[in-house]
C-alpha cells in the first residue's frame, strides 16, 4: 500500500559542520519516517524564519527545523515549524557529559521526527504495517512450476536491521520513544510528557507596570494582564487590561487609571531563547480622581473616559517551551488633558502622554 512521502528540512546553525551531523541524525529520521522520506540537511545561513517557511512551502516540506547547540554540545535547541500551521515553536534537550556525539545527533533526529503531526506518523506506520502481509504473500508464491513451495515463516529481523536503539541518556529517553511495527520497522511516536512539541496557541502575560506622566500628573504604579492570539508566525492579536494609581498631592487626592487596549504585536527570534518585537494598539482609559478632605463627609469621586493609542518595544527570555520572562518599554497617549479643580481653583492636571515600563511573566499553551 503506497503512502505519500514526506520532506523535512533541517538547518544547522552557524559553526556546526553539517557533514558531521548528517549520518546519525538522518538515519534516525529515516527509521522513524520511512526510507522514502526526503531529508535535507544544510547550514542555516542568514535566512529569516519567514524565508524558511516560504522555502518549506515551495518544496512541499512537512516540517522545517533549525538546530542550535550551546554549552559545549550539552544543550540543543530545536526551533521548528510545521507546514500545516506555520507556527514556530522551540524544544530544548540537555545531555550528560558522557553521551557520545553520535548518540546526541541520533537523539536530535528522533526528536525532530516526533514533531511531525501525530496523524502523519500514524498513517505512515499503518501503511507500512499493511504492506507487510502483501509482501510476504508475494514472496511465498514465487516458485518454479512443478516445484512444491514449502510453507515457511519469515525469521524475525535482527535488531540491527531496524533503527539503532534509542540513546541511553536520559535526554534521549525524554526526546522520543521507539515502537516496532509488525514488519520489523522502527518508528517514533511523539512523547508529549513535557508538553513541548506543539507550538504555542495562546499566550497570557501578567506584568507589573510603572507610568511617568510628561509635564504633569497621570502616572503611577500598577499591573495588568494581556492575551495574545497568533495569526501568523510573527504576528499576534493582543488585548490587555491594566490599572494603576498615583498620589495627587496638590489636590489631596489619588488618581486612578483603568485602561483597555486592543492591537497587534510583532515578534522575532533574536537568539536561542530570546524574542524581541513591538506592539501597537488603540485604547480606552477611565480616569478617576478621588479627593479626600477633612471638611467633606465622604471622599469625592470624579471620572471621565478618553480614547487613545499606545506603542511599546518588548523582549522575552524563554524558559522552556511554555514560559518566559518579559519586559516592555513604550508610551501611551489619550486625546485630552484632564484639569483638576479644588474649590473652583485648578491645582493640577492629568497630562495626555505617559511613558510606560512593564516587567512580568508570560505563559503559552
């Protein structure tokens, strides 16, 4: 039973000899995906992620990945994307000092294979299993006329005829698990215990923030939450809610701001575990001033709504595949200045432009 061939493109980061990495890794990929799988291994070069996706589309590749080694080959980062969703994700594997170089590369090969969609791996394994009985029957019926064909049972293939056993290191066992199909071929099924094989679908930020008003009041300290939904490999839709407060000493009051933002964010990987980008959006802000006075029976509240815009640059340091420490620096502006009056005398104003700084954590799933 024929089944469609697959193509995987593996780019090795600068400084790594491709010739040294090809044999063990390629052998593992063929063992997992089939001998007809097309495996392309070459240096990364200066092609950006979007360019790699375009190449994968042009060559009908099922998966494209970039391998980056660090810590003296004790750690490898797999940066990969599937043609089916065009979303980049990362996986990190650590090795022991005793692990031999071929074993490390073979582990990388099995890990890359496990990143293929489960339906692709299942379909190929099932097709190979279904093809085995047909091949056996054809072999049994091939005999010369008039000669009896003894009924024989094919001897099981020796262990060396399939893929080499998985690497003995703990990293190898985390990276993949092998299973033997009825025809003796070895394939790799995804091991999802670390949850790191699927690209992030949604990200949630929780940050502390500080704002400084330019030429007046309106800054303060606070915090916020943001949700990011990917629409491409580099762009995200972003919605956020935040709140902050500051003292208004001239008015014996406290200013509060409640802000809702909607916009887009752009991200690009600049290192093995670092992404940088920018974001922009429109906002609506509820400005509230609470005045306290000894001659008033209760606090006086005044508020107003204002539209505005916001923009920031940002950076994230990823810790594994689903968490990151993030920071941003930018500005926001609203359409109007809010004058603060006490007993019919202006004592302060909330200016329309503020500088913003944020720091917090990001969780992706």
